[in-house]
C-alpha cells in the first residue's frame, strides 16, 4: 500500500475518479436493494448517485486536459488510511439505518480525502477543483437532508419504518419464534421421559443434547426449504433456516444443560425453572411481535408446554 502523501497529482486525480465511481455505484446498489420495500428512499439514493456521477465527470474532464486519456488504476485499497468497506452484496439484508449510516461514513471519508488532496496539489486548476469538491461533500449532508425531505417525507418515512418492522418479523422473528417454540416444547417429552426413567443426570443430558441438535438440524432444513422468499417476501432461505435451526437448538439446550449438575433432583428443579422462563419468553415474543394478546399467548404456550412436560414425566415413570 502507498502512503497518501506520496501520491502524485496524476495519481490523486485517478484515485478521486475511482472513489466517485465507486460511491456512485454503491448508491446505485443501495437504491436497487431498497426498491422493492422502500421505493422513496431508493429514489433519494439514486439522486445521490447522480450527484457523485457529476463529480466524476468534472474530475475526468480535468484529468484529460492535464494528463491525457489513460487513467492508472488506483483504488482505495491501494492507499493507506481509507476505511475498509464491506461489499454491499455481503451486507444483505439492507435496512434503512444500515444504509444511511454507511452513506454518512462514505461522505465523511470522501470529504476528508478532497480536503487533504487539495493541500497536497501544487497545480492551481487541480487544487481548485479538489477544493470545490471538498466543499460540495461538506454540503452533501444538507443536500441529503433536502433529498430526504423531498423524496421521503415524514408520512412516507413512517410507512417505511413499518415496512421494515414487518420484514424483520417475517425474516427473523417468525423463523426464530418457530424454532424456539419447537426446541423448547417438543424436546420436553424425551428429556423428562429419560430423566424419570433413569433418575440420573448424565444420561438425561445426553438425551437432551441429542434431541436439541437433531431438532435444530431438522427445523433449520425445513424452514430453509419451505420457500425461497421470492413471493412471500420472507427473505433469504439460508438466513431463515440458520435462525430457525439455532433458536431450536437453543430452546432444547436450555433445559438440557441443567442436567450437567450431578444431583438429579437439583438438576430437575433447575430444568423445570428454565422451562417456565422459556415459555414466558415465547409468550412475550408472540405478544410483542405477533400482536397476540398476552393472556392468550401465555395460555396457549404454557398449556401446551405443561401438557408435553406431563407426558414426558408419565412416560418416564411408566
């Protein structure tokens, strides 16, 4: 990597062209990713992309006059001091807060680049353009606010926030809740059947561990293969499957881990307490995100859990 202070004026201009092109394309990626669920914010980012494209054309015109047609390939990763950005395609799913935060970082970094580059340049025309672009980047925050006010007024912003909440529920909460319910409830019967059949902690723990891992794998694959999200809007099947599988495993392990306690009755009392906490959490999540009345959610979850719990004890004692 090269030190920023060692760049020639030609290299500074080439790097500036590369930065503006990259920023313009990133804003275009933001707009493309947000189009389906947040069309007004996508329009705002397209306008910001056009602004960056205009800066790039100004830089290209000056570069051609000073250095000709060939532009050396110099990228941010070739120069020390730049923030490393995670590629947009690795940052999905993109939320409103995530893209706005990244846009702010991009603008601040580009502003610092132009200010420092203008100080390094000895050519009057280059220094003037870089100074103008630094000033333009300083005005971008106000420009972004104007664009947001134009394309994303308060009522639209509220609708987009609600849409973002619905996507979060569809893509994370629903598969996670399904996994937690399955892991917490369906593994109760084999765990407590083994507990009361053997009345020893270690074999019970092994049964609970196997049940949790098996249920996690099964639920993860079932969720991932249920649909690809293209029509339902439920997002990446890989993400949903991973969330569902991990939450299923966590729900099963929650009441299996107490059986690492050597004393059987102490472990059983702790496991029973954990089961109660798990059921309360499930009822709260259903009330908070699924708009299920708290009393109804608690009744459904706790009653179902107690029935499975009782079935495991009866089978284990038979």
